[in-house]
C-alpha cells in the first residue's frame, strides 16, 4: 500500500483488499511502509477488511508502518485489535 488513505482513496482500496481476500488462504499481510497519511476513512477500511477476513478464517497482519502510522494505530487502539509485525 502507498500514498494517502483518505476519503478519496478508501473506496477503491476497500474493493482491492476485499478482492485480495477472495484469493487468500489463512494470512493477509498489509505492508504499510509506503503509507504517507491515513485518516478515519482509512482506518475504517483496515477495520472492515480485518473483520471480513476474520469471518473467512484469515488473519490480517499490518507490517512496517511509518512512525506516523504507528502512533495513529496506537492512539486508536487498533494496534491491539489488528496484528502487527515489525
């Protein structure tokens, strides 16, 4: 993933990730190293995809978030509900 995840990019990202879930078996790793900015819409996509994946028996793991993204995930508590990898 790269760029900004906001109200303009969230719908397409949601559709892309839900499409990827169709071909995933047990693990979906989302590389956040290229994400420059994220707002509530972006967080909503991550939560929604994680919930859908869980119902399908798929674990979502976030990896390599930039410091900004790490702080955002921590301050919202999402770092405790979505698995994180260094």
